[in-house]
């Protein structure tokens, strides 16, 4: 038993040391890329600024580009749907730029992981476990002492993204990163109808029925005083900047900045990945209900 305990301790130490070394290497690479990124001119396509350190794809680079081009005196962020925060849009902001922030996720296990990570004591980070709704989001944010202008908001909850962003008024982010559902296409401004208990995997077996179209988010952004400045190269995140902070950045129409995703994350009725691609994905959810944010009416995909 003592040998087993010793072996477990040795393994734990090895994994911890390996992870620390990996984090150091990532930050070194990120530092070099961020310094190069800072020298970029104003780009026609913000995806040209991409690089990945902790983000899912190249969003770390886009965010660095934007904070270097946009006046953001309040260096605070909020991010929803972070899981265990190992992969996220704001971790590099926290580690490299020393921003402070609030992360929210519905999983108690994920929040415990974040709070046990070295990052939690090394930086001014708050982690909150909660299932986010349009009704509770302002209380969740305000309850952590945040109000007024913040630097960045990242919304990625695979469901009521449009409705939750629409509801937020307690903070006023300069930059907003919002996930869109490319499968919904570019022609209509639609979102899933609001249900407080919406869960992507329960809404439809395919996992393709969630969120909002890019055009719907652009309509909402206009209502809130934001300009759409582009998408990442894989077609899942859209970027918005307060119009009064736009500077030399160019505002785009939804059509100009839309990127058609090529994710093959769909599932069959048994829950197995079936790798639908292209228009097959839309055909799988065709006929399901969506809410048109321009007409205020429910319709079908």
C-alpha cells in the first residue's frame, strides 16, 4: 500500500511538473507571437491576426490585435461556458496581459478544477458555478462586484447566446466575442427560441440546433451600439466593438464577415458522431423552430 501511495505521488508530481513546463513553453511562444501581433497594421480581415495559445483556434491572436487597436482602459473580462478553463478565449489575457476577470460555467467539477489551478491564486480571477439564463445573468455578474465598462465579454453557451447577450445591462463591454451557428446560414436573422433550460444535447440529437445566426447577432449588436468587425477563420466566433471605440477598424456587414464552418461534430440518434458536412448539416435540422429577431415571429429552418 505504501509503495502504491508513493507511486501515485511520484506520478502526480511528474504530471504537475510536465504541465508547468508545458504552460511555460506556451506562454513563451505566446509572448513572441503577441509582440509580433502588436506591430500589425489595420487588417482587412481580422483572422489574419490569429494565433493560438489557450484558445480553441486562433482567437488569442484576434483578441490581442483588437486590444492593441481599441482603447480599453478597463482591463477586466467576463467569459461564459469555459468548462475547466484550460482552453478559453481569455486565459491568455489573464496570463500574458495580467487582466482580471470572471468566468462562469454550469459544471461544479469544472469550477473546482479552476479554483485548484495555480492560475487562481496567481491572478485576479473569480470562478462562479451557475446555469446561465437571461433572467439571472445580471445578478450573477453584479453579485461579483462588476458593473459599468469592462474590456471584453466572451459569450459561448451553445444555446441561448443571443438572449443572454441581449439581457446584459449591468456591464458595458468594449469588445464582445460571441459564438454563432454557421449552419443557420447568412440569409436570416434567427436564433433558437428562448427556453431558460435550453441544453444543446437535449434540444436535438444532432447537436447542430443551438445558438443564433451571425445576422441575428449583428442585428443585436447594432441595437446595443456595436460594429461587427469580423469572424475567426473557422467560422464560429464573431467580434464586435463599441462604435465609439472603433478607431481605424472597419465595420462589416454580416455578409462581408460571415465564415462558413466546416465542423463535423454532428451525431446520429444513438449519440455517435456521424461527421455530416456541408449542406447535410442544415438538412438534418431543417424544419425546426427558430425565432426571427427582425420580424419577431417564430418560423422554421
